[in-house]
């Protein structure tokens, strides 16, 4: 079987169509760490950017378990769909409605993606 390569126009049309599912908006916040004298640090959150999104719960086997720093695993029961080229990285926060989520993992495994997906867990405010 041969892989079918999409033309730029086909991919653009698919992305435009896919983005129609982004019916909500969320605020994305990127962290910056301020170091203290004790070698620790405090995370502060950058300016929120309001972007189109769609938040879904993932059930059972489709939920991601993310290993952090090779140490422990964290269950990521939510997935946030964003525009295909939206910048979002592990460690970002997303505020959807009034709920705050931590981005645990971002699915960026292929060039022909039509949406970018970030796996989240809820953060207790």
C-alpha cells in the first residue's frame, strides 16, 4: 500500500473544516519560573490568550497515562482540541469555562494533522 500525500490545498481545506468543531474558547497560559535564593522557584503564569477550542473527556483506554520525568504516571482524562498550529506545550495551563487544567502531553506526531490535541488533567483551584 502506498501512502497518499495530501496537497497543500487539500490539507488547508481539511483544517478549515476541522476547526469548525472548535465551538468553545479557552485561555492558554504559559508558565515562567522565578528562581529563589534557596534553589527553588515559583511558577508564574503569562498573559492568557483566548483561543478557539473544544474540551472532551476521554474514556477508558483512550485516556492517556503520561510518565513525567521517568518517575510517576499521571492520568489525563481530558483532551483539548486546538487549531493545528496553535502553540501549546506540556506545563501550560488551560482555563475552560471556569475550570483550570494542566497540559500533560501534546500529540504532535505527524505533519498532516488537522487539529492539535493536548491531554489535560484538572487542577484544583
